[in-house]
C-alpha cells in the first residue's frame, strides 16, 4: 500500500470493513422489494446505454446547494425560494435514488460495500433535507437552514464515495 493516496486507503478501509458489510446487508433487507423492482425499470440505464444515477445527482444537489446559498446570502426575502429549492431537491432525489439503487444491485464485493455506505449517506442527507423542509414550512427557517447545511455536508461525503465508484472503479458504465 506504499505510495497509495489517503483516498485510496480510505476506500480500501470502507470496502473491507465488516461495518460496511453489515450496512449493505441491512439495506438489502430493508429495500429488498424496491431493489428487485428497480432492476426492471428504465432507472437501470439500459435505454441510455449507461448509468442514469450520476447525471441525475445534479438535480437534487444543485437545488440543495442553491437553497443553502440563498439561506446564507439572500436574507428574509429569499426564504420562499430556498424552501422551494429544498422541496424540488427532495422530489428530484426520488428518481436519483432509484437509479442509484439499480446500479447498486450490479455491484459486488468491496464496490457493493462502498455503495452501501454511499447509499446510507444519501439516505441521511434526504432525511435531513426533509427535516429542513418541514422546519421551513413551520416558520423555523433558521433551523431549516442549519439542517440543509448539515445535509449538504453529508451529501458531499456520500458523493465522494459515489464519485469513487463511478469514476475510479467505472461502476457507472456497467
């Protein structure tokens, strides 16, 4: 492992971790019906000839990052727009997650375990963003903005793992 980057060592640790294996098995159990269904839908990317998941991630992430920018610099008059962007990002996360789930069913071994941790991170980000939307709709904009910032941080970490799978391991071309 001499000469390997910190990123490579991290991916190896995640891919070999028994915790990652446990997360992957738990997700297979919890999401089993969805995973079996999604493999036979257009979310599998066969129509396009490549994975749809990496392309679709731009939609929720773009909405959520834009909402946080509005939260930070837009002031009170940007709250409605930020709330709309959070909601649109949650809606866009549904097909994005389904496409990712379809891809994940094709992965094996370390890639499958890394994908399981990636999926857990995206689930957490979606739940945090849903909390952000609820807080905003209840007039608790500051709390909603803080939840959105936390969600964006978690999504960035999950995206790091997904980017490794898609770009370094070429999992998006399968």
